[in-house]
C-alpha cells in the first residue's frame, strides 16, 4: 500500500514539470516560467516589454513558443530579473 501511494505521489508531482518540459534548461529549467496573455508582451526598439511588471527582455532572451501560448520567465529572488520569454510569432 505504501509503495502504491509513493508511486502516485511521484506521478502527481511530475505532472507540472512534464507540462512545460520544453523550456530550455539554460533559460529557466522549468522553474521560473509561467503563461501570460500575448498582448501583455509588447515589442519595443530595445526588445520585448512585459507590461504588468515592466520587465524588458532583450531580443536574445526571446524565443518562439512551442505550445502556441506566450510565457515569461522571471527570477524568483526579490529582483524578479528578466530571464527569458517565449512568444507566439506574428500575434
């Protein structure tokens, strides 16, 4: 019985990681990314601005999204630094 509960617990814990397993480890390692509305990412001369927080992503920090949704990855520490963003091209 304990083994069955342990297996279920491991599977449940793995589901969120599997849902976003395509994020590159160099960017966020499946830790700091979350979906956002694509209209909250605005292209500027300097890169892409995430309007709600004011985070600016340099062009080299922005990649095409693999799931047709936009995502931003912000550091978990107090500074919430811009790590990377994933956009849906031509949206």
